């Protein structure tokens, strides 16, 4: 439950992107956020390779390719 308040704040960013037409409204934003966090935790705990800002941006771009609307 510790993650819930932070998760909701990040989800607000997602909903704003939906409102601006930047991402598809049909994509589950909470699941997308959880996927991104899971990838980062995998890198930290299993690979011992904490992602830096550049790595997180690259991971995000790879995930977003399937949800961008081009708007």
C-alpha cells in the first residue's frame, strides 16, 4: 500500500496525456505504470543494474511505441 499514493500521482500524469490526445484512452494507464516500475525493479533487484534517467527514458520509449497516437 505504500506505493498507492505515488501510483495515483503518476496516474494523474497519464490521464492528462490521454486528455491531450498523446496516448490512447483505451490503454490501461495503471497497468502501463506498473509495467514500467516492474522493469526498473527487475533491473535493480535481479540484474543489479539500477537504471539511470537515460535508461528509464529509453525503457519508456520502448513501452510507448504501442500506445502513442501521434497527437
